[in-house]
C-alpha cells in the first residue's frame, strides 16, 4: 500500500471532518465524492454496501469512515481514516467546550446557536439524498425505500422491523431479477 494514499486519505478525512457541521452523517456526500468520483478508490456499489454494513453493525456512525479506509488501504487505511476523522474534531470540541463557558452570555453566540440546527438538518438531508441516489436505481429500490420511510414515520415502529423486511424484499427482488 502506498504511503501517498494514506496521506491523501488522512488529509481528505481530516479536512472533511473539520468542516462537516453535524457529525459523521454530514460527511457522507463528500467522502462519497472523494472515494468514488474524484479518486476512484471504490465504485458506487462498494460505497453503498460499505455504508449499509456500517449502518446495520452496532456502534457509532464513524464506522463508515473506518470501513471506507479499510476498503481503500486495508488495516492502515482503517487506522488512518478513523484517527483523521476523530482526532482533529476532538481537539476542536475540547477547545469549543472551553470557549463556550466564556461565551455563553454573548448575544452573537446565542444567535449562532439558534442558526446552526437548520444548517445541520440540511446537511443530514443532503447525506440521505446522496446515499439514496447511488443506492436506488429502479422501481423496486424506490418502493423499498419509500416503504421503510413511511413505516418508520407513520407507524412509529421500531426501525429494525422495516429494515429486516426491506432486506428480505431486496434479496427476493434480486433473486427474481428485479434488482
């Protein structure tokens, strides 16, 4: 494995993490763009399957970044991607926590705190669209995605139930040649 790939990955993951307000979910579109479109480290299908594995596995959402690193450069890539995502942002969070104690009563800070949530929600929605765009390619995929979304939002059931049904439907559709 080339050290230049690890260095490039470290820079991409660190800078993306530092400018992604709202957590790992907001990093997904840029990591997809970098890994698939710009660097050709993986295909759309590999990215989507990596994303799916990261979502069904227990643990934090950072697992996606770790798995992308692993798929690109093995164990070294896993370590680099994970550390490049976590360390810089942890240092910023530490500094921000200390600064917040001093800025809590500043008027501009209160305005900033009110303005940030809509930005974060927009970034998370964009992540969903990017993931859906590369994962859903036909009517069966659209039907499965809509079914899961409606069942979770309307029926208020445990998300694992429609997830299991969607997996079964996807496997069946694949076996029947629809996906």
